[in-house]
């Protein structure tokens, strides 16, 4: 798929209708752990890990034991059923994996042993009520959003801003349940002061749908997925679009770049593409359930969580 001509590099006003910052765990990465969202304080969804698989076989699930049968897998260290659904991205620190999930009427936080996937403890809390639908929500009767990607407005910052080389990269969007609409990725000069709405803009890319995603920046390139199911590869300095990959799906999570690969979660499975200016699809793995959570990597292992409540620890065979 070719890049749309939506790149803006001149200065001028750009408005965020709403602003929502998600403050998560803080601290710096220790060793090869992934102890917080984005792995480090910069929040860049990139890892220096190497020798990671570009595909895996998730294997046959044993619903009674709550585990995958390892003899039916490939490049899988362990797989475990944790709860009804997982939308959360795990963090990995001090030999443990921490991940949130959903049970009927309850939220869940689980702690697992990193090497084996053994559940060490579980914490549960009551769920919150869903707020009323807003004007730009496709579910609202007689609403303005026709869910065709053309709706403009009622978007905010949901994806976490990423700091890289004195610049902030941040996109606007909305929960996919509200429907599709026009989004934008902004590159902002972080060294400025005061109201930098006009003076701080380095470039703006408007060729994407609404998005919840946090960018991945590696090798001078920015990778970001959108609600419409597309993966965009841009030049980090100029905002030039090199390629767009269409998955014919939708994306709730963020990309992960590691070992020269771009990992992208979708309802149609995990897409893996080669990182670089030329688009190359390496694999697509269907785990039998929707993937909403962002993949992460720690200590040579890739973690993939599904809406079906399963968590896989994916590792190159022989490591």
C-alpha cells in the first residue's frame, strides 16, 4: 500500500481536541528486563534484544490444565491461560512477569515466574462502569461517526508520548469502539518553551486513522499502527512516509521493534515485518484469539497476550 500525501512540515496551528496522558510505572530499565511501559523512561517501544524468532507456533491449548502442550509448539517457552481476557501489556522485572487481565465483573493483576510461567499470586478488584457514549462514538444512535475513517474531531492523546533526540512523537486517536476517524502523528521540538503550538511543530503526518498506539523509533524510522489496521513507516527527521502495510483489521496495541523486526498485534494475529525503508512481511501467526495487547521482550523472550486470556512466552528454540 502506498503512503497517502498527508505530511505537513510547515509551521501552523494544530489543535488537540482533548488531552489524556496515561501515567504508568516509572523507573529505568535494568539489564534486559522490561520493567515499565515502553521498557525505559523514553517510552520508545524498541528493544536491543537479538536472536528473536520471526514466527512461532502457539500450539494446542489444554483448557483443563490451563497450559499449552509444548510438544505441539515451536519457539514457545511456555503458554498459560490466566483469565477471561487480556488487554494489558506485561512488564518483566526481577524474574517475574506482571500482567493485568479481566474476569467477569473483576479486574485482575497476576504475577508469574518468568522462566516457567507459574502463577505466583493474583489480585482482583471490581470493574468500573462504562461512561456514556460521546458524540463521535459509532455506537451512539444517530451519531455523526459513520465508521468509514472520514470522521474528524473528538480525538485525544491516548498513546504515550515518546522522547527521542530532543523531540516528542505523539499521535491522536480514540478507543476503537468509538469507530474510525482521522488521526495525526506529531513530531514536536521538546527544547522549546512556552506555548509551542506553532513554533514547536517539526512535522505532522495526517495519513493515518485514529490511533491508541505508542510509536517505535529505531534506525531513523518511526513505526506506528492505527485503528484502521495499517502500519506506517516514516522518516523520524522529516515525517516522510516510506510505506504502509494494510492488515484489513484494527489495532488496539502498539508496535514493538527488536532484532531488526517490527511486531504488530492485530485481531488477525501477530504480524512480523522487517524493519527498514522497504516493506517486507516475514510472518503472520494466528493464536486463535484477538491480540489487543502490545508485545514486549525481555531477556531473550517475547511475550504475546490474547483477548482469550492466554499469555505466551516466545523464545528461539535452543536458547
